[in-house]
C-alpha cells in the first residue's frame, strides 16, 4: 500500500485539509471556521483521515505562514505534535511558495516568481521564488513584510525578469500545493525534523 501525505492549511479563517496517496485516492475539503478552528480542527482531521489510519501517513506538510497568528500557530503546533508522535517527516511550507507553485504549474516559466499577499497596517507579505529545470525550488527572497513602496523598489532592482503574482482570496485552496511541495521534499528525502517547522507570522514575535 502506498503511504499517504497529509497537508494542513490553517493560516486564514478557512481550514484546508487534503490527504493523498499520490495515486487515485485524493480527498480535499475546505471549511469556513473562523474562531472555531481550535475546537474543530482535530475532529475534521479525524474525519478526513478515515478510512485510513494515522499509521498510513508517510509525511505531513503544513502551511507555516505568513498569515493570522492564532490559526497559523494552531496548525503548525498540531502538525508538529502529530509528526513527533507518528515519527514521520514534517515539512513547513510557505504560503507564498505554494501560491508560486500553483501559478507555475499552470503557467510554466523560468522567470522569478514575485508573490505578494496583503498584510497588516497596509503592508505586504512578499517573497520571491524560482523553479529550476530539475524541479528544485530556490528561494530568491525569503518571506518578509514590506511597505508597498519598498516592495516596488525591490522589484525595480531585480536584474532578472519576473512575474508578479497576487495571493488568491481563498488561500486555503493552496493546501493541495502545500502537499505537493511537501511531497517533492519527501521524495528527495529532505530533512523533515518536526522541530524545524517554525511558524512565520510576518512580524517579530512579541
């Protein structure tokens, strides 16, 4: 039996879950939970796992942000706990990387992929990614938060061509892309130590 991968996306008021054996069995669902996330996450996890069991999982991928503080923290902590208990790899995947991946599989390109997502106080969450010919992701500019003017200056100073990608309204739908990026790392036997999956909130911790 093929091992399954599980992805958890909880950085917005929506919860996105997907489980797949990367064959014919794929199950994905999105719920509008808002503040009910913490009380309903484990219930929905159990429901989407069935009829499989936790032991059928080969790895977990989790959206590590940027996004809302509470939802991001709950998702990452839950994924870390599961991966530790099951002794399986955990891959923390950037929302911005997942958005870039979703774009490039529909629009193949070797350009830099500049991703922007609305942040707090009229700022933007931004990151710049590139997909090499062998399928290995390169992070050209790690996820950060900038003013719009600083972001425009950054783009103007790029020496390579780029495509500007704006985050979709329903970001939880990129759970499938979180899973695919985790799957690529799992196939390459990348380090999936659960303790290295750290949330990124887009601001300095208090």
